[in-house]
C-alpha cells in the first residue's frame, strides 16, 4: 500500500539566535532514493544530502520490460519503508540508467542490446504516480559524472570526463560546469568511440568500439575463450563448482603471470587509452576519472598509451584518476534530486 500516512517531522525547540534556520532543526535526514539500472544489476539506495549511502539493495536486472518495471517499483516501495525506519525524508527519486535519455521528459529513448526492451520508455510517469514522488532520469555515465562532481574527484573541476567501466562502458562529459547532452541526448556515449576499423562486435551493432575491447562483457568474452582452450586457470585462480567465468578471472590470471591473460588486459588498456586520446583531442578536459571495479587495473596502461599516442600538449597536462567513490552513478542520480529539491 503506497498511501502511507505523512511522516511526522520532529522539530527541536527553536534556539534564540537561529530561529530562521528552522529547516536545520528537522531531525529527519533529507535524502533521495537513487536507482542505477545497468546491464547486470539493478540497484536502489537511500542517499543523504552529504552523499552517505544509508541503505542499498541490489538485484539482477530482469530481462523483460515488465519484470524490470515490476522489480524496480517493488524495490522503491521497500526503500520508502526503510526510509521511514531510518528517519529519512525522501525528496524524490533519481534514476541512472543505461541508454540514451531525455532528462527533460524522463524518457529512455534508445538502448543497445545490453538492455533489451528499453527503448521509448517513459520512466517518470509510472514511477512518480506509483511512488508519489518527483522523478529525475539521466544516462548512467552522465550520472557518474554528476556523482564525481558533487562528491568525488570532479569537485571544483569545470571540465572533466568520467568513464565508467561496468558491463558496458558509460561516459559523462562536464564542460563549463555543465553536463553535455548534445542535440539528441546522444552525447557522451563514450563506450562507442571507435578504436579500430574492424575489431570485435559491439552490443550497439557496430564493431571495434572501445566497449567491445575494455568492458566487463569484453573481458568475460576473452576469459571464456581462454577457459575453453584450457588456457585461463593458473595456480591461484580457481573456479568454484558452477561458477561462471568472468573478467575478474582474466585479471587474476594476468596478475599471476598468465601471458595470454596479460595480453587480454594489455589490449583492453590499449583500446581504452586510445579512446581517452580521442577525448583529449576533442574536449581537452583537465581530468579523466575512471570508475568501476576494473578502473584500477586499467589506469597505468591508459597513462602509458597517452604518453605514447596523444599530442604532447594534450598529454602533458591531463590528470588520469581512479574514482574513490563506491557508487558514482547512484550518487549522481541522488545529486540531481538533492540539488533540485533543495534549491531555494
Ligand atoms: C552501453 C549503453 C550506455 C551505457 C553503458 C554502460 C545502453 C543500454 N547502454 O554502452 O548507454 O552508459 O552501456 O552501462 O544503451 P552499464 O550496463 O555498464 O552500466
Ligand atoms: Mg553501470
Ligand atoms: Ca553518457
Ligand atoms: Zn558500440
């Protein structure tokens, strides 16, 4: 039942000299519900104004539109009751999702095969009418950039780019302090920068995109190839009974000296490095922030490619960093809500 009674606000007795700051006396934590919908996981979190993740839940992303919407609504309803328990006042819902998004309409315009049945989807209307809360939506890479800007290594930077390596590769570009959305909300689809005239097939229908070399699915594809040829496992890398081979195993094997696995990681770094070179020459940002679990394994390789392949003037000034945020996309989705709802 969504028609929950309105929560009581607990107000401190006003102190003599701070009467006007009555909002600060509310004991409840002003918070946002944040959603991150990716190719693998669907996450919902309660995030405070200070960027603390107060509660988080995660499920596998369902494959059909209907299952996905049902699960999302169920998770959001559960999060709103959790928010009551935690004395959080929810100001709205911020949704980070894969695909091209029109943030003015709260619509997912189009998605690659990473998210099937996720084109021409109005997220705002059904979610806001079921949860009785305002809803904001943007692309996940864009949200990651917003998360970095508000809470992470993008703080204080006017021109920077975020690359988030997950199942796919998402991107976000901040220029003159603003996200770049482009003419049709298709800007900053940085996973689909071409780094090869041919190259592996990409989930977008093209081939040779950086996502087809350096993403989680790309590493998994290579891991499976090696495993099928009995060339993946070396002492120290184990597969539990029934465990699926993933990119993680290729990273572990490379770290333990498996030459074939090292080659896979090197190629992934080379591709990501080339994509970053293109970005430096297009946008000339001050920072590139690499996010996601694979980022620490890529950063040195990317720096090395830049030194070798970028224009010297672009290479000398750029700072390539690894994000220190646990969940940049969730934090960015929350920041849209928190920035908007508390603007006075
Ligand atoms: C894909 C594309 C991007 C997204 C990126 C990262 C879709 C559905 N997704 O390139 O919009 O930013 O994946 O997504 O078109 P994730 O699944 O790795 O989180
Ligand atoms: Mg993601
Ligand atoms: Ca993007
Ligand atoms: Zn592509």
